[in-house]
């Protein structure tokens, strides 16, 4: 009873005291009244932490800041609410740490290093925004309804939504005008007579998925302009994808390309536990990138979350949830959001470290037994949905995985594979041979191919899936034939099999390999991708017919024509596909003449 009184006296909040410090894990006494997942302030410095277990009077807390200097007996103060984000204008174009603290403001106010105890600062509350109000006094409003708009950037209209739980009549509403984030814009009285004051922002707990009206089928392609993805291993809007690969295989570059060229409205990029130099490169490069569709800086539709390997390990664990919560918020407005998590392996390592400090029983390779469920919880927040306000939006999750030594059998890769529908296996040999994107076509797959059939039929009016299957079959045949060639040499193969090797090379070099630094090849529209594949197919069919007529492969393979087909990715402009027709004519002209020549010889 005595301790309870002491708790109440302290600023009206529950107060415990530190009894043990173990890195980012703190144990506290007198914590009976605290709640699971509650945000707390730890020590005299008021470090931000989260309650992760309570047993009788003893509570365990993970702290999102450096705990150096904490002493036994210092207070643990309850905030009464879970770790939450401020969701409102000011997120786009900003760079945050793992718990949504703005890095630029921290640098301006405190220097190059994040000091302890600065509190949970977030988006700028003092900045003035122009609000166009859409509701008036007397209107009936419901959850998710848009009550005002703010032109946050030149590309994105920020839609202010009625928060969950606020259903009723508008009893107060401001006129359109200029306001800061803390201004009360609308007051709503619900059926119980409770009044809800609505500001420009919402607060939402990071570990709780935002509600939707219903989930819709994932049958629309996330167009990326990357041939190996859009045709061979497509990602659906609202889908999930994993990009596993060892060091130097191009994971980050792949995500850069997706961020720049995919037809998502908004990008949320999470640098989770990456090395400082890699993250610096991202933070420097992104602001310089120009959105090719609008010629505006890509940061106008991007949120960056940076949590480097030297930052507190618990904040790394939280950064994933911070990113997905922001993505869901923009989705609720009716936008299509792509979230890049680089890398989920570092996030899993943070789980492992915290689990070790909690002295939990380890599972495979020291990871906690709940690793699969945590991964599932994260990837399940993706989806194509109908929002509470009737609009449609999506969150697509693309997670990079960094298996140690490129070993795909390790727990993080294996479990990620269980919960994602696209697996883009990056291959070290391909990367070292300068074949980018280094996606291994033999081990990669997409579970969305059949779901996207109607999309391809409508967008391209062709049976893309049948053509894709044919090309993949040739690549698989090539792989088998290479093993024979290694044993006995190519000369023993019949001509039709030698042709497969030649055509497979054209597919690999001319189609699957793509130059991110070439102005024509960095992004390829769907129509051109299909036409390129049709040319390769046409070349194969004409060459195969010639082989079947008994024409030797040395004559069938014309180096000039095969070279032109490989080079078409550079020579054919994206908006001018007439060169494709010329290539087809050249192929027909050559093989018509060849077949005529050999038919005359036979006569």
C-alpha cells in the first residue's frame, strides 16, 4: 500500500524503480499497475522504453535509447499509453530514427549524435499548414471519413481523417485556413455524448494494425519497369516479397530501383540496422533522386527511417513497426504504398540480442522461438484493401534479407520464405559476373503469376503467362544442358539442344540483365518488355524451324542478328517500338533466305 501511495504522488503517474540494468533491458520493481506494451520513461534522464513483461511486482522494459549511466533505484514512470506515432502532415520528405524522431532537427539542435533523454519528439508541431476543410457543423461523420485536406508536398495531398472511435455529429468546425498541428479543427459528439477533439494529426500505437473495411484480392501488378520482375517474378500491389542475398549481391540497389521506378504513390524506406556508411549513402542519394514521372524530387513522396547498426538495438526492433504504421496511415487515405525494409535480418538479430538478455530459451541459431510469429505479424500487415472511407489502397512489403555467408537455409530466410509470396533469390555468382539484377531464375518464384492473368490480359492483350512459361522452360533446359557440356563438351549435343543454349543466352543477357545506369534500360514499360520477349520467341521459332529442316547450327546462328536482339534493350527507345518491327523483319528476311538456299541444295 505504501509503494502505491508513492506511485500516485509522483506526478499522478505510476512509478516503479530500477533493480537491474542489462544493456537495453531494464528490470523494475513496484510495477504491478503497469500495462504490457506501455511506454515508460526510465531513469533521471527519462529514457523512452516499453514494458515487455510483467510478473507480479517485477516488470521488464526494453529501452530505445543508450542506457549507459543508469543506476539502480532510479524511477520508472508510466505514461499510460503504448508506444505510438504522430501521424500527420510533415512526415513526407523527412528522415526519422526507429521511433519517429526527426534526424535533421536532432542534428540542428543537438549535433551529430543523438543524446539521451530528448524525449519523443516527432513531426514539427509549430509548422503552419493550409487546411481546406470539407465538413461543417451539423454533419454526420464516421471513422476514416476525410474532414480536410493539406497539400503536404507538390505530389501528395494529405487527407485528414476522422480517427477510429469518433462517430457522430460535428459540433464545432474551423473554416479553411492556416493552422499548426495542435489546433483543434473539428469537434465530434458521439452517441454517448462524449466529445472528440480532432487535430491535424492522429496518434496510433505502432504494434496495432490499422483497421480496414475489407481485404481485396491482390490481382494488380506493382509495375517496376524491371523486366525480371514485371514479367518473370511479378510483385502484386498489396503483396509481399523477400529479396535475400549475401554481401555485394545488390539488395540495396534493387530496393533503390523499386523505390524510384515502381508505380507506388508513396515510398517508406526503412534502413534497419545497416552499416552507417551504407545508410549515409541512402540518406545522401535519396534527396538527389528525381521522380521520373513528375520531374520532382522523389523525397516529396518518400519517408526515410534510419536506424544504423550503432544505434540502440531496441530501437532497431521498433523501426519495422514504425515504418509499417506510417504506410498503413497513407494507405487509409487511398494511396498505394511500397515499404522497403533493409534488412529484416538485422531486425531479427535485434530480437535475438534482446531475447538473449532476457535469458529466454533460444531456438535455431540462437534466435528466439517466436521469430516466425513476429515475421508473420509484420508481413501480414501488407494487403490491398477497401478502407473505412470507401477508398482503395494498398501496402506492399518488400523485405531484404541478409543471410550470413549467403546461406539461404538460415532461420530468417527460411521463415521469411513461409510468409512472403515472392522470393527473389540474389545470386553471388551472377553478381560477380556483373549480371544485374542478380536474381537467380532457377531458385526465385512468384505466387502472384496466376492472380495477375487478368491484369496482363487487359494491359497487354497477350497471353503473357504462357510466353513467360516458355522462356523459363528454355532457361531450365539450359541449366540441365550445361551440366552435360561440362562433362562431355558442347559438340556432342544435337543442334536443337545447342540452339537452346544460344537462345537461353539471349534471354539472360538481352532480357533478364538490366542496366540501372543506362537512361533507356533503367526503366522499361510493360509494352516494350512484352515486345522484347516476343522478338526473342520469334527468333527461337524461326531458328528452330531451320534446325528441323536439317540446317546446321553454325548457319542457323547468325551473330549479327543474335547480337541485334541482345542489344535491342539499348537501341529501341521506350516510346518508339518501330525498331522492334524492323528486327522481326530482319529475322524473317534472314531465315527465309536460309531456308530457300537449303531447299535448293536439296533439290
